[in-house]
């Protein structure tokens, strides 16, 4: 086993393919403004949601922190496992 474990690819799993966990990160709900003609408090129409596939929660969080420094995590949900058939282009 002379090869280093790749951190940029899905890892082989027990289901016969490569797999990763899919996490959904959401920002807090926006505060609503009483006036219809005022823009939302954050300047965005909706809170941001980011989906990240990773081997562990810690890896997903590290990826989020590196690529979206200003993301304010309000909720996190593990949506399940992503499976890919071995030999697929993303494998």
C-alpha cells in the first residue's frame, strides 16, 4: 500500500462503489423588514445554503471554512450517503 490516500476523491465504501456523506449547511433566517420597499437586512433575498460531500463532518466543516470564510452556520444536516458506481468519471 505505497500510495497516499487522496483527500480530493470519494473513498471506497462497503456498498461496492465510492461514497461520501452529504451535508447541508444553512445560514440563520433573515430578519424581515416591516417595509416592503426596503431591501432585506443582509442585502440578500434568502439565507445561503451550501451542500458539501465529504468523508467526515470535520472535513466538510473545514472545506466550508476555507471556501466560504464569512458563512454563518445556523444549522447542519447530514442528508445521507452519496454512492457512485466504480469506474464512473467522478470516481
